[in-house]
């Protein structure tokens, strides 16, 4: 499999939405992403996305944010999502995306990077450890209600 990792461009938005929906389905969230909404999120200042392309098809994506960290007195990169198409898993796509992301973060002046996953996602944890992510932190999440929603 010939694999190329590159920054996402607007024409990749449908593939980003497809992969995001694949991740949501695996997490039990029945959600359909609008490509234009996905592109609006990853193209805002401080955000970005990388795609892995094999044989002309987008088979993986990694989305991220880079922002200043007062605690670190430097820029900090946070990986938001890593998704590999089910047909391309266990073929080095996730490893290639993480390697390209770390290079991107260094070029953007980030000193540290973080990524999180659910406690039961052993495959992701193994991937992240193999890429050199070694400190584990506890992440707490809370839904923020919008008009008419219950948190």
C-alpha cells in the first residue's frame, strides 16, 4: 500500500466527514457530519487536519489544535481525533499520521503534544505509546447545554 500523509484541503471535507462518522458510529453515536461544517472546524486558526491517502483514497485522518499554554510557556498541540478507515487498519496508517503530526507540531513551535482515548480503547493506547506518548493524565468531560438541550 502506497501511503502519503498530507495536510487536508477543502476537497477532502467529504472524506473527513465520512471518517468522523465512522468514529462516531464506533462510539455508539449515530451522527451524520456535514462536510462544510467539518471543514469549518478544521480550517479555523489554530486547528488543522492531516489525511492519509492510499491508492488515491483517503483512508485516515488526524485533527488537531495548537495553542499557547501558560503552564508550559510554549505552544501545545492537542490531537483531537485519529481515525483510520476500517479497511486500512493495522497497516501503519495511524503511525504515519502521528509521525506527520509530530513533525507539523514541531514546525508550528509546539513543545508538547497530547492525545486522549477512552479507557477501553487498547489499540489506540498501544498506538500512542508506540509513538512516544507516555504520560497518562485523567481527562474529565462535561457536556455544555445549548438552547433547549439538557447537559
